[in-house]
C-alpha cells in the first residue's frame, strides 16, 4: 500500500477578443495535492493552489478517520491569502501575502443499517 501520494497540476486558459484578436486576459492555476495514509483508518491531505489571475493562494488541510465504511469523522481547515495589507482604515496592495479568509469544519457521518 502506498502511504504517500503527491500530484502537481497546471491549468492555463486565455481569452482573445474576436474582433481584433487582442488578448483580454490569461488565467493560470497551479495546484499541489499531497495525501498521507497513516494506516487503514486515518489519512491526512493538504492542498495548495495558486491563482495567477486573482493573485491568490489557498491552502487547505483535511484529516479523515474511517472506523468502518460509511462511518467517518472529518476535521478540516482552509485559508486564503492575497497580496494586500491593512493600514487600520483600508486595504492596500502589498508584496506580502495577508490571510483574508479562513474556515474550520468538523463533520461526523454514521452509517446506520437496519
């Protein structure tokens, strides 16, 4: 059984205006996904994604514990980072990333057979 899996992907799209073939925008997303299977019940996953169009980085983590098929406990966390800074009154563009969003979740799924 493979305990560690890693994938890296790149997606690119661009848009040109039909009338004069002038480039309007391009969009690149780089995504990394790592999964570590600790044992047959427990795994940990991390995903990082960078969006060049919005200049935004997102980082997500998930821990999953499967006791029996259909009975699962999930704990997860996600956050978004953008190049900006808070001056105390408003946001300004910056060279450093600032965490702009974050979320945490807990989910339990129980399979009841009768």
